C-alpha cells in the first residue's frame, strides 16, 4: 500500500485501475442524456462522497469511443480529506483504497469493474504520465468460427485474410511517423506518434480468430481502427503493403481506408514510469511534437 500524498490545494490523488465492456456505452466522455463510462463513475462517486466542484477531476488514460472496450483502463481523481472521512471507519490510510474500490463496485453496473484503487503521487497524471498504450483488435474472417458469444467484441468479415501480407504492411507503419492519413484531426493536437509494435496473428484455438495488437506511446483519434481497416484491405487483396507505406507518407486523411467498427477494439494495457520519472514524462507528453524536433 502506498502512503497518501497531498496534491495542490490539500486534495489527495488516487489512481483507479478498471475495465469495462463498451457495448452499451456511448464512449468515455460524459454527454447530456447518454450513458457513458465517465458519467457512470461520476454518479457513483457523488453517492459515496459529497459532490465538490474542486474535487474528482476525472482524467483518463485514453478517451475511448462508443463501443470500444477496455480490459485495463486507468484514471485519476482527487478527493478532499473531508470527503474521505465519509467512508467512516474505513477512511484510515490502511483501508481507504479497498473501501473506495468496494463502494464503487457496489454502485457501478456489471459492465464496469474497478480492479484496484491506490494512492498516487501528486505528479501522477493518468493521461500525460502514460508511456504507452496497448490495444487489441479481433477479426473473425472467412477461416474463423463466428462465435455468437464473442460477437460483441469481434468484427465479422467474409473473406480469408492473408496474414503474411498484413504483417508486411504493418511493418511499414512502425516507428515515429506523422499518422495524419490514419487519424481524425483535432484542433491543437498533433498526429505524430511512435508506433512501437504491430503484430498480426491467428489464435490457435477453436475459433481461429485473427488479432491485431498495437502498442504506441499514444494514439490519435480513430488511429487504431483506421490502421486495422487498412490492414484488412491488404489481407483481402484490395491493397498492397506498398500502398499502405505510400498512404502513410502522404500524411493526408483524404482517400484513406475504412475505419472499422468499434466493437472489435479493446484497450489492453497502459504503462507508466517509476514515480521519480512521472513529472518529466508529463512534461514531455504535453510538448507539441514535430518530426523535425525528434530528428
């Protein structure tokens, strides 16, 4: 168990590790009248602790879209000491982490589960302190079994996929690149990312589902689903690995490949540095990147 650390203003920061099935959520971010993961957390937190405009401040490692799942997602929140005392006899440092986890799980629906709650250093930022995110995309192609139990987290396609061609195309994407051809642009944000790993494999089980695993320092909006759409085009013979390389070099969203359905995508892991390196990582992540700066 970590020791509690006061953040700016005397608040205490907590890290929350959790997962969710995204099928019935309209993504992470709260939206009026819609069920979202953030809204579900806020409603539960307000029942456990008195609402305070200065508190909670939920920040998540990655704002997933509607229908995207998370095996392991991370957020941080801040609580005032007076709010923590609402846990009564469980508010002591030795019990508060487990108490918050258990209270949240008792209020959240079954498609969200909190795995762990822990005291976090003041420099911990679930979004900017992260050093990598790992995603998985599942595809049941023409050679796979279309398992209805897994239909909520697997894209079904008709034709067999050429795994070798897909992996060859994936190799062209690895490295520090401008992924503008594979991202939906957002104001004041960069499309430069370091894609460190892309693996295309067929699971050796009864269903033989194809999985695409991607790891990067961060992903811009729709980047994973756009890349998977391009790899599927290669796997079905509608594009070549060389065309994927040229599309990357073009750094232009026009005439790009189809963004595949959200349901096949799962956030698998978020990585963080040692506590002593958190502040430096946050500073690096907030800098606007350019390929010239990285050269």
